[in-house]
């Protein structure tokens, strides 16, 4: 019996599904990306509080920088520079849309407390009830 020699097939890498894989990776990274409303980096005040509460998604932010610059965000759009007088107007509009809207104060540890107190007064006048302060937990 004579055995015939089979011819060898050249090695190749199938690339037909590469576009599908690339598309799925792009969709995966777009969906899993976390968007931050406020990207201002501050030295947050330290807290010895043991309990920790998470910042809810969609929370409004009021940022008080060390220099006294104020930024605000409704939780959907990026934060914008605002005046002290505008904080009350913005907070009132947030409360008209959702009376239980969480508002997070993100103040620098070295910010002037008088400025923080003024912001709190404007938020109180706008009837903000769900207010939280962002702190860094001591180690």
C-alpha cells in the first residue's frame, strides 16, 4: 500500500473577526468608564469619623478652593465657576427639580471658614436639606 503525501497548508491568522473584537472593546470601555462631574483636586479636611457614606450618583457639588474660588455643578454637567450670590440661585433651582437632591460641599482644608459659612448660609436659604461634606479619613 502506497501512502500519499499530503500537502501542507500555510499557517495564517484569521483576521476576519478583528474588527468585531475591536468594536466590542470600544463599547466595553465606553460603558465602563466612570465620569466625574468635578475634577478639582483639593487637600480635603481630615475626619476621624469611622462610618463612611458614599456620594450618591447625581449629587450636586459646591467646591470651595483655598483661594476662595467657587465652583458648582448640578450633578449632571461639569462644574463651572460661580459667584457667591449665584450659589443660592443654583441651589434653589436644584431644590425645585428635586427637593431631596443631595448637595456635597467639597472644601479645601485651608479654605477660609468665613467663605464656607457664607456658602452654607446661601444653601440654607435655598432650603437645601440633604447636605454632605467631603472629607478624607484619617489613617
